[in-house]
C-alpha cells in the first residue's frame, strides 16, 4: 500500500513538472501558456465560529438601514428578468443577469438598457454564461457559450467581441484587461479532454482577455471528477471587489483568499474556524456520494462556507450546520466580533438572496413576492409610503431588489 502510494505521488509530481516545463518551453509558440500554482495557508485571520442549535441571527440586529427597489417590469422593453444570477453596481446603476437577459436599471429601479439578445449575429449571443462590468472602461462583458467575450457600453451599444480560451466560467471579475475567473467544483467535466490543461479548476487568472499568461490556482483532484462522478456545487458570490484587491472564495472551502489587483498575487486572507464543530475530513476532496454520506452522518458538525461577501468593514457568509440547515454570519472586521445563527428576516418575513455589495451595503433580492409579510419592526426601517406601495406589489413582476446597510457588531 505504501509503495503504491509513493508511486502515485511520484507520477503526480512528474506530470506537474512536465506540464510546467511544457508551458515554459512553448511560451513563444502559443498565444498563451499555463502555470499551475498553489496557495500557501499562512498569515490569515482566523474567524472562530461555534454554532449551537439555538443560535439565530435577526435582520433587525444586523441592519442599520434597509432600502427596497422595484425593478421596472415591461414586456415592451423586454425587462423581465426571471431568477437573478448576478447583480453588479456602478455609476448609480444596477447591472443584472437573470435567465438569458442582461439588463441595467437606475438607482430607482427604472429600466436603462438591455445588452444584446439571443442570436448568431454581431452583438448577439447563444448561451450567456456569466457577466461582469469593467468599471474603468465602463463596459459590460458577457461570456457567451464559454468561448467568446462580447463587450457593450453601459448605455447598451455593442462594441466588439473576441475569442477566449474554452473554459466554463461561472463568475468573472475584471481589472485592466485581466480576467479573474471562477469555475464551480466540476462545471468543466464536459471539457475533460486529456489533451487540454483545463478540466476543473477553481480560480484562473487570464491576462489580456486570453491572449496572455494563464495561471490556474487551487487545482483539484482530477480523478474525482470524471463524467461518471461529476459534481456541481454552486457558489453564488465567489468575488468581492474591494478596490485595490478582490476577495475570492471557492466551493466547499472554509478558506477565503485575497487577490492583489496590481501584482495578481493570491494569498490566504481568512479561515472560518469551526473548531471541534468542524468536519474532521476535507470534503472538497470527496466524491459526490462520499460527501453526501459524510455530511448526512455528522449532524452536529459545521462547514461548507458559501455565499461570501466582503465589504470595507464587514464579512458576510453562510455555512452548513447539520444536514439541512444553513446558518448566516456577519463578522465585524473592526471589532473582530461575529454574530451568526439561523437567519430570520424579522422585517419582511421572507429570505433575501445576497448577490453583491457596494460600500458597506449588501445587495440582494427577494424572489417570491407572494410571501412578503411586513412585521411591526418594518416601520423602523421603511417609510410608511413605501410600505403601502410594497404591500400592493405585483407578485408576478421582477424580483424585489434589497439593500441592507450593516451595522457594527457589539
């Protein structure tokens, strides 16, 4: 057994060296080359979480102000969104991606522009995978069918398109022509080509929109992700843009990383530490069935950190506790204090899916408007006029956009 393990390790090291050598020697022959890099787990901030079954986190306890925005719903303008996947914010506008439509709204929720449409012509797309905004160039980027980037002005005018390395991205963050790309745990199983270096990764940095250097971080165990053993574990918010840096979190991990925008160096930033309540095994390296069986038989354990959103002063995330329950947490970066537990919306009675941020404000949405039920506490956060308006909202309209300004944890 030990000899077999040593042979396996030696073979793995040999192929890693071979890939790196090939990437270096072919640098001048190919338009891009690959570097596989690890991220050392050091110099991080440990965030202690000791979950208990009775823990609760009330919206009213973490909310300083709340703002709700109805997004204009018009068949004529084709502004129906469906379920929101992405919310970006810049220049006082919301850039949204829902189903196959990419639409922007102003600060009051009024329709501004729709970006492209289904088709095969210039400025059209077949299967939009992900969107991002380039805040420096004031452009909206759409990745189409995992192999093409389309660019539009903020006002909706199509500018150009270019090919990109074939890789199934689920989120991207842009800085000076560099793409920080995220792929779910096994989104790329359909591309599992032995002649390609791309099969399943968590973070890839691509220079010059695919024409320059390509670096892949956090490579996972390829043997676990064959077609017969594929796993898809969604991560709704892998990136948080903080100006000079980007926070990054990948699927099933309790580690949160930081990417320096200028140097593009990736370092460990936070570790969510569940202590003796944490999983004793690394579930990120388990197959689907093994992971499900392990988590189902450890009812009192916690982990599986997800939905990480970092603002200037706070860190919001969710984590799995037990079999079916996900708790939420808000960590105050200044006081180093944390509030966590089962999330209860004691303001409007319905869950909010948080998808982004601006400043210290979490931006999210309410999908099921039929379940809106404002409590007595709502009057402390929402004006009487808006409350009356929201009580009459069309339950079949676009989702309701929600902004929550977080307050200090004491």
